[in-house]
C-alpha cells in the first residue's frame, strides 16, 4: 500500500522547499520517495521530478489559448488534470510503491472551494494510496493577531474541503525570532488556546477594530474556530534534521504509515530514530531552540560543525608531520622509467 503527502498552502509558504528537503530526508532514512509536481506555474523545480503536470499542460499555453490570467490559468490546468486523470494514474503506477510527495499550486481557491484538486486526490485514494494533506503556512502569521486568525480560518476551511487526514504546519520557524517578540509563548498558537485573550492585541494592532461594530464580528469568528476544535499546528525548520524527523513522525501517525522491509538495511542515526520512534522536539523544545536561546544554539552548532570538518578531512601526514609512505613501501621498487631528471641549482 503506497503512501503520499499532499503539500498545499498559500504562495510563499515553502511548499517546493519542503518537497526538496523532505525528499532528501526520506532518501537518507532509506524510504524510497518520488515527487510529483502539480503546479503548472512551477517550471524550475529544485527537486528531481518523477511526474510533472507541465508534460500534460503548461500555464503559458492555457493563458495564450484561453485568454486567462495566471490564477484562472492554474484553475483551468487543474480542471484539465481532472479530465485527464488517466495520465496521472499511469504515471503513478510506474512509481510502484514509492512514497510520493505531491507539490500543489499555491492558489488557495484550489483547496478551499474549487473541487478539481479534491476530486483528483479522491481518485488517487481509490488506487490504494494512503494520503495525508499537509497545509503549510509561513510562521510570520503569528506576528499579527489578524493574520493569525485569518490563517486559522483558512486552515479550517481547507480541512473541511479536502476531507482527508490533515496536518497544519508553521514553516520557517527558525526565522520567527527575527520578527520580534510574541505576546504569548509558542504553545498558545500551536495548540490554539482561548482566542479571547488575543482580542485586545487585535484591537491594538488596528484602532478600527475598537469600533463596537467589529466587536460582535470578532467574537463570532473566535467562537467559530473554537467550536470546531480542529485547529492546531506542527512546526518546521526545513534545514534542521530533528525538526524534519518530528514532523515526519506526526505525518506517519496521521497516515498510519508502517515501516517497509527495505528500511533498516543501512542503519544511520536517523533511520534508527524513525524506526524506534525516538522522541522528537516538543513545542517547549522548539520555543527554546528557535526563540528563547536561538543565538546560543546557533553558536553551539557552528562550533560542532567546525570540529567535525577537520575530523572528516583526509590527512596526508601522520602524527609526526611526516608523509605516510606505507602504500609506497608496499609497492616495492619503482621500475626505471628511462627519463633522467636534472635539477637546476
């Protein structure tokens, strides 16, 4: 039974960067992985693309032939994919049991109310794939109360629309400290605690929000999010292996992934960590690493890298500073080449 991740999220949330990083991480732990590009506007992928929607239809062709803009062209392309789903099914069959990452377009309409993307994935489910939708959002949204509440509404709508096992992920968490202090600890935002505490900060953000006519609307939005009780976020720093491991463990739990027989053949530390269920980063660890003590940890990791580099560099001399000629001695007498070398003094 093959497994797959559906990478959705607004533009700039880091979807393609995530696909590249997760592809490398999965390969490192021995999990055979392929990436499928479903974004017709993405003509320069940073990852090896096993299947590309641009082989079926390109955004430039649609915009020229149908006289559509970029957003309309992407929607048209996904409708074209829905009507030619045999092309996608045949391509996936060639991938066999590979773990698949689907890199989706960034137009939010596609995962909030447009039906083509959802219909395509429902069709993929019928092929036997176990799917998990991964909704990525830039962690910058935490810096503004209005942006955070909007993100919650968007995430909630995407969860209801896609109707699949779903994880919301705050990306670029390693940059959060550079945006300035937050009024609450990180767990307040990731676990979506009582949003009424955020309303005074919302009013401070924009004086217009202090008007009585907005009070009822703000309270209604807060009640809506809390009544569903579906909100919650994982965090990700894509260049940090422990952060990637923690997120992948959450994805495996959501999708019911079971390790295949091929895994474990090459026991790296990250393979062992994934197989044995080594504890990843808690939200307290994330708070400490990327917010409270970021500079201290950055300096520590820099020193560790500097110490590792000399240890891994090849040495041309022995401990006494003399060249190691053991290989030359084993070769014995070098035969006469017939060439005479004259040194100038």
